C-alpha cells in the first residue's frame, strides 16, 4: 500500500496518460490517494489499483480503478465495479502495446482483484466486446476473452459461439464475420472461480434492479423519488430497529440507497437478528475509508445476495 503522497502521484500519472488520449475514468477523476496499492507481478510490470473518494462512490457497487506500467511506461488502464462476488471489468491497452503481453497482464489484473476484494465472478460488459464499439469489432475482442475461458451468459449467444468454434476447428482460416461479432456483443461474458454453481449472475443487471425501483416509484409514489426514499428509509429503519439520527450523513446516504433496493425485495422484517446485524454492518462499511471491507461483508450475506439476485435478474 502506498502512502497518500505516493498514491496521489500515481493517480495524477494515470490521469495524464488518459487525458492525452482523450479518455477519462470516474476513478482517475475522483480517485482516493489514501487507498492506492501497487503489485509487482514480474516481467517489469507494475499494477496500481485504487478506490474512490467517499463523496463520489456509487450507490450500491464498489469501484476500483487502475493502470499498468511496463518498465515505467503506462501501457493500459482498467476499472472494476463489483457487488458481492460479481465484478464487471473494463480493460483497455493502448494501441502501441497491443501486440505484447496483453492476455498475461489481464490475467494478473483479475488475480489482483480476486486477492484484494475476494471477487470470483468476472463479467465483461457488451461495449468491451463490440456493442457500439467498432474498435472492439475490428480487433476481434470477443475471441480475446473467449480464449481466456470466458463464456456468453445468454444461451443463444453461447450456441452461436460453439457453432463458430466448430467452424474454426474444421477450417483454420475461418474468421468470424463482423455481423456475427456484433451479435455476440449483445450480452455479457463471464468467467467464474471456485466450486459454486455457475451462472447465478448471468441474468443479473443493476439496470434491472434500478428499473424495479422505478416501477415501484411510479406505481405507488406518483413518480416522486423523494417520497419513495423517505418511505423506504423509514420502513427499513423500523425493520432493523435503528435510530438513524445517531448515524453520520454518509452512513445515512448509504442506508437510504439500500432502502430503495430492499423496498422491492420485501421480507427484511422476517430476517434473523444475525442477518439484520450483518446488513447494518454492510451499510456502514459502504461509507468506510475503503470499499473492500464492504465487498467482503456482502459476500458473507447469503440472504441479501438472494434478494438482490431475485430483484435484479431478467426472467429466464
């Protein structure tokens, strides 16, 4: 772990490397210099990773940003946004370095995220593999991830993938058409570690979770977000037996964000005392100096995981 001065210098370096390429990350703009880690992974490669300043955190997911130096030269950047053991990873190597050790470095980034945050389900969002991204279509980004063991979460896209792989096995010169690559880029890809049942996160999306909250807001509160927030926060506080007046402003913000989601997953009042205490610890951890503890605590709460998966997953 770097000290605050060193961490600030690294975030500044990343910001400069991105700015001259007309790129920007939420994490390079609002990174927390007091929470920066360096990992020396060999071959002259240094990975740097940091979290967000507490004022700029996302409502539910934990956020990490980072970039890579190869012999002191910036060669790529990444961001990772997670919930429980699931994390979406965006990874981009600068043009001049794409014929190098990109796959090996990518594997080290995933390894670092697993070690640091305990995440086990890695997701690549459609833009990374070509949705509204012709650069990814031209580079065949889908096959970069597929060769590393990722699979499409949608059964129809997995079937297309397997058909393409059979064609490639029969004819080594076969190349997937841009049209097919665009079709394959319509859904997320996944890679999972461990022995847990595979595919639990395939149909989950925070967008689906947000739309469920919006439907409740429209149906029961005339589309008034403030009314929903007040009612949901009051209800959750009553269910958990907590006095929010003793909480800090940041903790109250985190509490009301969870209240939104749990408003569409009723039944918290029937949770066990231990499950309720664990939920309170998770909410407080969201506004703590590091979001890593927040993710670790989430991973231990099976009932909260099931509630969010139910509310945020598309029907099969």
